[in-house]
């Protein structure tokens, strides 16, 4: 039995200190849904069922990090997107509030306690925080402005707008930045005093979607504002951005954030070299390995990540993004076993 709790491992990583092994983070961990049989619609509309899935998933796997909050599409739904669940139980946008640009002048910031679906998700935050936050590394989740703007306007159209109507893009980003700050604060408060920072997601802000210059012109200033806002409130803030990040790693580190989660399309070696132990690096095992990898492949991926980390303080071993919802339990267990075996800061293996 370890002398460290899951929460303590995560806190020590952000303090750039060593525990018994690196913390682990299986993003999108909802493995208990197989046993409970809840639909995606039930999870999206029933706070108790959503919290139960997350709590029982953690109890089954004991990954060190647990994430709970509000992602970009529910955020856009609260503003005015018309959304529904498809036959697989996934939320999707039937219409987007800013398909008509003139609607920007009509919308107001949602009230997290009143505007659906935010109250349901905040209730789930409270339930997860109450159940797990003293033992697990529970972090709040909220989406960053660029991806929320894309949900409200549409990805291709917003990218075209950067050339055709940059003032409109900045106005949307102003709204979404204020929204991220308000909702991020509400998520943190709902989880409670033992919350371990805020995990902010901007999957569409990477260089697999937009150019480095577009990031610097339309995204980075608002990233900096969000970081400054939460750091002024003594909140650890971490970004997750999908895709290829190598060209903007210096930009990301310069925002002053506390951690960065990267997927397998980005170089973890370069991220360590760029961050120079200033920030926590999280990643970057392919999520598909959790769905269809063999035990040997998962073990090899964990070993490779640990070799790349090479004793770096401030590292969390993690999936590069959310794992597929139907990932088998045994693959998650293989990952945790490999983390226990290879996740030593001194490079040794446990017996």
C-alpha cells in the first residue's frame, strides 16, 4: 500500500516534487458506464447518474486524476445552440447560435445556476467533489474561448471570419473569454476546496486546425487573459490542446500556465525542452491504445513515455486525449500496472 494518495501525487507533481511514482491520468474515464448501462442522454441530463459513472469508474481503476466540469458544446448550448443526442448517445449541435452573426449583439453570458444544461453539470461537479476530492486529484474542467466560439459559429466559418471579419472574431472571443472565466469559477466552487486546479480545453486551437500565426493573433491574447485571471485567484491552470503543437510550444509556455496536456501528434521531448521544468507536462499515449492495444503495446508506450520524461519533475503519465468510451477495463488495468512498474522517477522498475 502506497503512503501517497492519488491527490497527493498530483499536488506534488505540480509542486515539481517526487512521490512514489508519477501520477496517472486516463482522460475521459467512464468505464463504469458498461456495468451501469446508462445512455449518453442519461449522463448528459441526470447529475446523479453522471456523477455515479465518474465515481465508480475511479473506484474501478484508481487513476490519480479525476476530471469533472463543462465542455464546449454544453457551454454553447447554454448560450443558444440547439443540441440533441444522436443514436450513439453523443451530444451534437442541430443549429448554432452564431450562424447568424447578428445574434452576437443579442446574447448574454449564461447564468451557471440557471441556464441549462449548466446546473445539471455543476450538480455533478458537487457530487464528484464531495465523494472523491479528498483522496483523488479532482480537477475542474471548462473549455477555452476559441473552441467555444467554434461551437457557436462553426469551425470553417470562424476560420474564414479571421480573414473576412476579424473584428467579429475578436468580439466573439471577448464574449467567450468572459464566459470561460465565469463558468470556470463556478465549476471550481462546485467541486469544493479540495479541487486540484482547473483543466481548460481548447482542442481546436492547435496547429492541426489553425496556423501558428492565427493562434498568435486570435487565440493567444485570450489564453493569456484566462491564465492571468485564474492565477490571480491562486488557481492552478492547465491547458489541453489537440493536434500538432510543436510550432507554438514557446507561445503556450509564455502564457504563464501551470500545465499542458498534449496528444501523440506533439513531441513530448520538445515540450520538456521548451518548458524547462516551468510547467507540468501531461501525456501523451495514444487514446486508441486504450481501446484496442495489447498489453505489450500499452506497456511499451508507458515505458517510452517514462524514458522521454527521464526523471523530469512535473510529469503526469496520461492518455493524449479522451479515450474511446468503450475501451475495455483490462486495457485500463494494463496501463495502471505499467505505470506502477515503470513510473519511477529514478528509472527503476518495481518488482
